[in-house]
C-alpha cells in the first residue's frame, strides 16, 4: 500500500503522506465493517440452529447448518418457494414491460416530429408531481374494481406506466446521435425499423441501467404487493418475510434463511450489473 | 407480442406513405408513428394514473364506506374528519420528526463517505461497492434484521450483547415509546440502506469539480482540508446537495415499509402518513372516502416539494434547448 502510494502521488506531493493514508484507510475500513455487519448477521443466523441464535454466549461463527435451506423449501406452512416464484415473475415481467412501454414512449416524445408532442409531454410530466406511493388508495380502488386483486396482472400492470422512466428515456434519446438514425432512414427503415435495428442496439448500456433499477425496485416493492396480495398464494417474498415477523410460529433460523435467500439474487444482480447501475444513477439521479 | 404489433401497424403506415409520397404523406407517417410509439404508454397512464386520481378526488367528497361507487355526497366532511377526527395530523408530525432526523444524517453520511472514497487510490471500487451494496436490500429484509437481531430487546440482540460487555442493562428498543429508542432503530436502518445511493450521487458530483479550482486555491494559500472543503467543495456541490435533500424529503414523506414492519400499525406511536391512509382505506373501516381525502391532502403537500425539486433539478429543461 504505502510502497506504491508515493509513485502515484508524485504529481501531488502533499497527498501521499503515509500517516494520512493510514488514517484514511482506517476510517474507511471501520465504516465498511459497520456496513457489512447486517449481511454477516443474516448469514450467521441463517446457518445456525435456533439455540445458537438465541444463546446467551455470542458465537462469531455459526455451525453451518446447510440443511436449513432444504428445510425452508420443504416447509409447507411457509410456502416460501411459491413467494420466490411470484417475486421472480413480478420483477422480470415488470422490468420487461416497463422497458418496452416507457422506452417506446420516450423515443416517440424525443424524436418523432408531431405538432402536439410538447403537450403530450406535459401530460406525462404532470404525473411526476404525484408519487405513486401516495396514490395507492385510488389505485387499489381501480384494481379491485377490475377484479385484479391477488393476480399477477394486478401486481404488475399498474406499475408499468412510470412517468419518470418515460421522462428518463426521453432525455436519453434527445442526446442520441441523429446521424445514426438518418443513416437508417437512407437505408429505407421507418421509425419502427430504425428504432429496433439501430437505436435499441446502440443504447444497451442505458437500457441495462434502467433495467437494473426497475428490477431491484420491483423485487423489493412492499406497499403495493401488500395491498394487492390478500391471499398467501399471491404473496411476494417481501410480504412473506413481513408475515414471518409477526407470525410467531416460524422458527428463527428459517426466518433468517428466508431473508438470506430473498437478498441473494439481488446481491448477484447488483454485483454483476453495478457498473450500469452506478452509471445510471449518476446520469439520472434516481432510484426506481 | 411485438411481431403482431409490427404487422398490425406497419401495413397501414406504409400504405399511407405510398399513397401520398410527398411531404404530406411523410408528415402523417410521423404522426401515426408518434401515436404508435407513445400510444400504449399513454393509454396505460390514463387508466392507471389519471383515472385513479380522478376517482379518488371524486370519492373524497362522498360517503364511501365499504363502497367505491358511493351516491351520498357529503362535501368536505371527509376532509374535516381526517384532519380533526383521526390520527392523520399526528402522522404528519411523525413525518416531520423523522425527516428532521433522517435528512441531515443521510446528507452528512453520504457526503462523508463520498469524500472518503474519492480520496482512495487502492480498493476504491471495493469500498464503493461495500457502501453501495445495502441499496439492493429491501426495507422489509432490513427491518427483519434490525428488529430481530441488531435491536432485539433481549440478551441475544447484537447491540444489547455489545452493551452488555460494558455492563449496560438490556434495552427494550421497540417495546414502548418512551424513551423513544425506536427512532434509533428506524433512522439507522434507513441510513444504512440509502447512504450508499446518495454517496454515488455525491461521488459523481465530486468528480465533476475542475481540478484547477483546487490548484488555484493552493496557489492562493488555502490549506488542504477544511478550507478547500468549505470554500470550494461545498459550494461546488450545492446543486447536488439541494437535489439530495429534496429526494430525501420526498422519500421520508413516503416512508412505510420499515415503520410497518418494525413499529406495526397497531402501535399508537410512530405512524407515518401512508400508514394512516392504509388503515383508513384498507383497515377494518374500509373508508375509501376518508382515505382518498387523506391521499389528496398528501398529494397536494408533496406537489409543493416536487415542484421545487423540478425547478432545481431542471425537469423539462429539454424544451428550451430543443
């Protein structure tokens, strides 16, 4: 650490002091440890037995009860596999649907000349004033009238039409190089063809960023699935976890194993797609 | 799905274009395409955003208990009721207290982390990932760990274990509202989840500060550290800071998940505005009128914040530049 620091620091001499560096890394290291504690707790408790979790003496490492995993999925009273499946369906379809609908609209607003285009855009902008969480009561009224309570439709479709995501796509497409599209035009492609053959393949980074954000927020959503999922068969992972907390019948080690399993896919998504995610957030300044 | 749409719409489009090749045809082609691209989204927006909002404004003026198609018009009674005869005003106070805790702490922590990470030369990506990782965790999962492990009121709770080493007695963080230890639980949870996210925003902003500014300051004799931070870094981050504060406010305003799972809706304390709406509309009373009235009030309040945010972050700025 300290051997390479002076080399890099040649240009700015004052920065490279070994003492300052040690202090810096000490501070960052302690902060990082604190941030990692909750992850450690999940894993430790997920792989422990109940007496180990509730025992008087704190044990740093669990006894690695890998059997907890199969116990979780075999337990019929918990139905965790079902919840996991529901969450997967909801998060995947929501991501695909949102990307499709919002990107098309964003492109139309940004690039297709139409005299009332600005007025339409203002209609979209107006929806940004009211956050979706506040409208859950009216949305529930509508969705229940449609008979969509306890269905995938009810969980997914109302969330697809995000004014904000559409807005982000529009801003992105405004900056998309016109020359590429014009070349496509010369080749005889219409708007539709140019969009799918030229615009989308050249915007995969941006699509990946929005997809990651949408997937994470779809997977982690709580309020809407809580309102819509009245029957346990339509519960997502988050609702199942929440019910474990109030339900006294589920064992500690199973609750923590369920938590670990619910977080794991996201951590992977997160680690592999982090580059796009960071880029997306830096560009747009949002979380889903 | 996409193939049927292509076939269904491409035909009339090309037919029109070939009918009248010159200008007019091209223009109507554009118009048609505009609606083809934006149509699905706009239809959904009307059905799932505008209709519910309109419906709930309508409901808020009716006696809508157990029904969403009421017939008894009662004027502003729902508004009167939810503003005077319920816990709704109390929940706005809860939000205010929560915001007073969470906004400054998240701002300071995320900025602090960004400043630290920005100075790292080794393992920078690693540390950035560590601080950013909690963003992937749901509030429900975090609430579970916070409630059942870290802040568990019994001996095996992590914090009580650690405090026990120093001879401190067990603290029941969540059992009762006084002393209000529950704020420590709630605030630290949200801090953990969202600090990394705002750190990314600050990191991006830090990297946009021109290095010449620091060099110039050095020539002028400014000391590295506090002076450059106070007179260069902080002013340069003003736009980002404002945006972060507003985003934090809007997020705090919509707090629900962790309160619902840690405090619960049966408690008499720490009920957020959305929890009160949830109880009014979906609890035992199923009073959609009062719930809608509350939603309208909340929406109006948050509109003010969002409008300010729009001003500052430059929503719709594309217009002028276009």
